[in-house]
C-alpha cells in the first residue's frame, strides 16, 4: 500500500471506517493500529483457504438461487467478482459450511501476500496499479480467485502476480476453471501463461546445469 488519502473535514468518515473494520471481524490489535497508533488503513481483506473454494462457490450459488438469480454454467460466482461477503453472509458461510477466513486490514506501507487459488475480497477505494500483467481481474499478488472490491479510504496499491513452485498446481487448476467461462468473460483468457512460465524456468535451469556440467561432475 503506497498511498492512503484521508479527506479533510469529514469526521464522520473516520467513525464509518472504524465501524467497517469492526464489522469486518478484525482483531483488537488491528483496531488499535487505527484508533491509538493513528495509522492509515487503505483496505480491508478477507482471505479464505484455497481448499474451501468449492464450498464458497456452492454457498454463493445457493444464495443467488434464494434471491431468484440464475447461475449460468459459463459463469462463476467467484470469478465474476459480483459478490461481497458482508458480515451476515460470512456468518452463514461459517455456520452452514464451516468456512471461516482471515480478516486483514492493510495499512499504509503494509504488504499482503495472497496464496494462489485463495478466494479473497477487499474493501478499498481508488487506484490499483499492477506491476506485471495489467489485467483488470488479476491485480493481486498471486494468481487467485477474487470476489469483489469495495472501499475504505482512497488508496493506491501496487500489486504483482507471480508463480511459486509450491502453488503451480493451483495455477493450473485456476487456468482450467477459466476455460469453462464464456468467451466474453474477462477471466476467460489465460493471462498468466503458466505453461510458458514453467517451460522457460525449466529451460533456464537445464541451461545452467549444462553450462556447469564439467564442474558438477568433479569428485
């Protein structure tokens, strides 16, 4: 988080932001960073384990049906980024599916790492600048599943997608999910190009080994 803009002369907004942080199930230490240390909060994240993705998807489809909405097969309630899990929905998700995430308030200067495949949502406002892909959906720190973005204060976040060896399988899994989305969906295209990343990583590794083959074979 490189910038957080707090408007002047709007005392009510500080109370509103505090209420949002509290309603977001943030812990006491996080709340004290805002109320006592006077740090600037830019975003409120809710991050869920990748293993709970299917439960979250099933829950969102269930809620959509209760509201009379359709669930087209070529759309996805997570990848569509059309949902924000407020406190009542998060409570239902925990009670009915046993799924509970982590609430993280990102203050000015903080960095948030999101594991690949981890569904998440963020309350922010303002500009999001990705370092690499530049795609509208993937302005996060890894290849992830996103719900929706809302606001706290105006802020600027610099984000970067990358592939770690430990999470390659999640990247493949997400790429496969994107293929079933409609051709007009913003997430249909494989923007991260996971196979190309792996190919060039292996090619570079093999090249280094071959270049140092003589020294590696010495006793």
